[in-house]
C-alpha cells in the first residue's frame, strides 16, 4: 500500500515539476478561484443573517422562511 502511494506521489510530483506552460495556467486558475471566493464574497455576498442581533431573531427568521 505504501509503495503504491509513493508511486502515485512520484508520478504527480515529476509531472508538475516538469511543467512550463502548465504552471502559468495553474497560477491563473488559482487567481480566478481567489477572486471568485474571496473578493466577490466580501463585496457582493454579505451574510444573510447579519441584520439580526440575537439568536431568537435569527431562529424566527428561519422559521418564517421555511414556512413560507
């Protein structure tokens, strides 16, 4: 089992180490994921329950939304 995992690790390690264009593409992918999940979350998707102060208000809102 350990030898199999070692072979898999070496396969991917050697593949990523020898990439040239692939590294640039991975950097672009990671930047896009960062923008999608961090930047957009901060500016556009505010927490829905932020307007409620107490847990009771939050619970009442959830019950209201579910029974609608």
